[in-house]
C-alpha cells in the first residue's frame, strides 16, 4: 500500500474558492442545444421548449456559469439570426461542424434558460467573420435598458429587462487554422483591443476575456499569449486557455497523471502573462479563464463531423461515453484548478449536455449521468471559503507522457464561517490502494463524511440503463484520531473527506 501524508493549516491560503471555477459550456454543436437543453416534445419541456429534467441535473451538478454559443461555432455566427419571431429566423450552414443551424434557440432563449437553471451567462462574440461593429451591437441589444434601436428590439422580442451579461469572450481559438476567420496574433490582438475598447465605451465594468492559444501543443502557444496581451493588456481582464486529455495507447498511468500537465500548463500561461506585465510596467494582473477543459477522445469516430453534401441539424457528435478512470482524471483536473485559484478566476467544463458532457439525454426520452458528473458535483457543492496551501508527502512514479507524478494528489478548502474543512484527493495507483494521513492544524474538528468513487474495473462506464452502479460511496476506513485523520483510498479513485469544527 502507498502511504501519503498531507498537512493542512488554515494560516496558509492560496485564495478564495471561486464559484466561476465550476462553469460549463453550451455550444451549438451536435445535440448540445437541440435535444439537449431544448427539446419541445419532451414530457418535461416547459413553454419555451427547455427540458426540465436537464435543468434539474444542471442545478444538481452545481454549474455556476455557462459559456455560449461557442466554441468554433461562434466564429461564423450572426447573432441577429437567433432573435425575433422563430418562424422568421433563417437556417444557416455552420462551417465549424458541417451542420445546419435552424436558429430556433438564440440569445434571448439562452438567457431565459440560464435564469431558469440558475447559471450566469458567459457570452462569446464573433471575431472570426465579424468585428467591432457587430460586437457592440450585440452588447447594446443585450445590456442597454432601452431607448435605442437594438435595446427596443430586444424588448419587442419579449425581454423587457436587459440581459445584464457581464462576462464576455472576445472570439474563440483564433490561432487555430480550423477556425473560420483564423488570424495571426498581430491581427487578432489589434482586433481584440479595438473591440474591447469599444465595448468598454458602453460599459467600462465588463469582464473581458482575450483568446489565448487554442492548445498547448500549438506552435503558437506562449508566443501568441505574449503578443496578444502586449496589445490588449489594459483592456482585458483574463486570457483564455483550452486543454483536453485522453488516454493514449492504453497508457492509463500517464492518463491518470493529467493533473501534472494541467499544473504546468497553467504555470506557463501565468509566467507569460506576468512577463508582459513586467515589460509593460502594468500594475494589474491578468488572470486565466480556462474556459474549455475536459477529457475528450478526439480520434474516435463520434468526433468526426459530417462531410460532403450532408448538412444535418443536430447530428450525433462528440458523444463520448466516460469511464470511472475518466471521472478520476476529471477529479484530478478539478484539484489542479482549485490549487491555482489565485490565477484561474473562471473555468468551463466543455461541455454540459450530450457533447463530451456529464449529462446525456435521449431525444424525447431518458436522461442519465455520466461518470464525470460525480466529482464535479461534489467539488462544486463542497468547496467553500478559501483554498489552502497544503504540504503533501507522497511516493512518485514516472509516467511516459507527463513525467514524475505523485501516486496521490490532493487539495483542501476551509470555510471559517461554517467550520467546514474539505479534502479532495485522487489515488492514481492502478493496482494499489493508498493510505492518506491528514495532519490537521485546526482544533475541534469532527469527521462528518468520507466518500470514494471507484470500481474494480476502471473502465466501467455509465449508460442510459445503468448510471447508478458506481456512485460516491461511504468510505468506512476513514477515522479521526486527535489531530490526524486517516483514510484508505481505493486504486484509481476520487475521494472526499469532510470535517467540521464543533468547538
């Protein structure tokens, strides 16, 4: 058995737990919108056609923000197509995913859905095929009270109150050659700066996200962020980051170490942003919006869009079925996000429904939770207060893909107001359990709960017929003895310890 020791002291704080860490993403891609959040013929659908069972699970998942409408989709999107009488909206070709977009759901519908689901909308503007004028028109339509052509148009379309969207993405993955309207860093940086400047003339308090590089293995990664931030530093608040993981060639040991890569990825972006800060003698810091992250098997058939003359509406795309191992990796990535809460100020699990998602639906039918639902829901529900600097002593192993990794990884949050201390931990060991001993520098704690998410077969996957065989279960090995709690973590597992101060 592996033995690990974690020291937890509330005197050492990384930063606050940010609710925006638990964001997600709805793109007009595959069945994310149509037969995902929107399915008018479904028995639970409301007057707007939104599935009530989906909204219920979104709330249970604990999603805070939802990024919309893309993603690659946004770089060819005309937002005007999705407002006004639905019968008059045009059908357009979506070049990003070789599909047809009927525009049945648009901005106003999405904002209504977001309010019903208790999530904050995060809006992306098209800086691929469009630019400054279209961005400020979208902002005027969305956020101005009334008295202008576009704000009055919104009111006439049934949204009397402004949408009050505060968080805006300035385009999407603009360094990607696959992106409609792909640009160089110089081209995008100038356009993003001019767009941000114009949007701030309407509302100087907006929170704006500049596009970072679309992936860490892009030739542009690092240099792109440096050039874009040099142009936009005083005009934006965050730089976006996108990263996905998958198991390659049966190398489960490397896959489970994905959090090591996440840590270094975030650190690289922080270093670049801070280099621009120093060179430009700026006083503020730019933080990170990790607004696309997840496990995604991009080489699978379901990730290949249609081709030729086939332009279907809402085709089955990117509908990965997740395993217990995938869920443990997602848990490890959440640990990394929390550990970097001082610089990661927003994050979006990509995506929410049907498309590489924790929630799956049948058109007109059943709904179920993927394995990845559970670590996200637990972290969102229980992480409160502040994230603590912890000291972790743990044996390591060498992964072929990501180098040295600890068999156990962990993070802790502390809520002084409620007295709740929560420890999140993953065991990356494939064969061996791990004993985690947590030394507590907080007096008067009692053990409230200990759960583990694991299965003898790490490749077990939930289905529409069975999404309950593997759930977070009570871990009866957890025991508190004075100022130390010990627990045995099963192989390939996600684990939560919850303690509460009683004196």
